[in-house]
C-alpha cells in the first residue's frame, strides 16, 4: 500500500474539510452597524422632507410677512441665497428684495458739523461713564425679542482704524481670521469684522481674500474697484476722527475729497445726521447675525454685533440695529457685513467680562459654519490707548 494515499483516519474517505466557524460577535456587530446607518439615513431623509414641507408652507402659506422675513433671512446669507427661488421663482424673490419705501434721508453723506470730537479726548458730557474703564472701552449686552446684541463703546475714535490681511490683496493670498489678527498684534485690544469681500458660498480659500469696493487703511487707498454695481454704502473715519457714512459706495477721488483715513464699503446706512433711513427701517430684512458701526455726537464710537442663527437668538433686522444705535445716542451709523462674518473680539486685560487676561476672547457668540472664524480681507481694529 502506498503510504502517501493512506488515510490516517478510518472512515473519512471523500469527506469535506471542516468549515471555519464564524465568530458570533463579528456578525452581530455588522448587523448593528448596518441598522444604525439605515436608521440614520431614514432620520436624515425624514428631517429633510419635513424641512422642505415647512419651508413650502411659509413661502406659499397665508402669511406674506413670514414669507418675506424668511426670504430676506436666506438671501442675505451667501450659502442659502439660492433657496427662496426654488419655492418662489427669481422674479418674486427680486420683488420682495426691492422695496418701494423712500429712505427719507435729506443728504447723501454725513454732515460732519454735527459731530464734535473734543481735543485730547476730553468728554464734555457725563465723563463718569468712563471712570471704571481705563482702556476706554465699554461692552454691554442688550436683549431683543429675537436677538442678543453686544455693544462696544470706544471713547476715543482715534483708536479705531481699518486693518487688512495683507499689503497686496490677491485671491492667491487667503484672508485672515480675527483670532489670528489678535494673536499677531498684541497692541490691538479689539477687532470687529468690517466690509464686503468676494464669497461664492463655498469653502474655497479664495473666499475672504479680496475686498469688494473701496478700502482705505491708515490714510492709504489699498483697494478700489470703482462704483461697484449692487454694492451700497460706505463707512469711514476722516482725518478729524469723524465717522462719515454714505448711501453709495465711494470712489477713490470721493474718499480723498472727504479726507477719509480709514473705511470700507458696505450698507445700508442706518442713521445719517440723526435721521433714520426709513427704507432700511421698514425693509423686510431677515433676522440674521449683524454688525454695525456708529458714532455719537461727542465722538464716541458705537459697534454693535447681534448674535443670530442659534438657539435663543435668531438674529436682528435692520430696524433692530437702528433701535439699538439710537438707544446709545448714535447720529451716524452704517450696517457692516454680517452672517457668519459677524465677530467681535476683545483683549480683556482689566477683567471687565470675566478673568483678566492678555488672551483675546469673543465678546459675542459668532454663528460659525466652520470650526473657526471666517477669513476676511479687512477688519476694524482698536489700538490700545496711549
């Protein structure tokens, strides 16, 4: 007998080799994972369907006011501006966006005689309001029906100026986050977002790299694109530290004639020479995070950041921002970029908002789509008092 063909185990000729037993745990885990993702997918689909139904009810429901507020809230955000047209069509959206109310403003630009900045920053009114604020900055909070507003008062307008992300703007050079700006400039005690910039609604690094409209920084025109269509408003400080607001975006020659030292384009104007912009006040503007800059007649600068797109603070309208500015005595005020750009940072060295620290903190609660603040090409900076 051939030993190689000998079966060592009698009675097993032609038998199949034994199968490997599957581990019970691996099959159970696989089923659990599959069921989890199936449930998750179902929940997402149902949530999306419910959202579409609710939005359709608002857009095409019985309340034109609710429709208009939702339309303006979505169209003011770069990431969602296309949504209303899906339900209403482009023509109807444009009809809602373009109101027919006159602005009611007698002038096109600020009458600088209405603001008097005292020499050596001597406050003629209630000087004691600054007794406990050695850095010349006061931050307060106001609560509206749909928003939480953070108000920064800056005693000396000479301290505020327009910062830029680079000396030469280019889509190849990303803008800067305000957290980076504060870390790189220890002499800066506050930073607030400012004007318009290129943004296609994506996460491209080119977003926030170049401004839209005129930008003047520390006496120099650093960017100009002429009278950019569709861009309204300008806010800037002149050589006498008076905030000049304009209903239209300025050209370089217009800014030079007004002796603008620092400024940028955005709008609309909220207050001019003590008068309310009725078009903005009665506008069907949505509830969104917003930033605005203004000035009292004694020169004190007022910056307002309203939280939005979060639980407890849906956002503010233009009317809300005007009301807050008036409450704090502004005679001139202009809306700045908002949405997820709306950010106010402060170096709380005196512990007015909490523990004293050299580290900059958020004075508002930004609506951040990403985990970090947005990149932007220009921003309002406040240097430490000398």
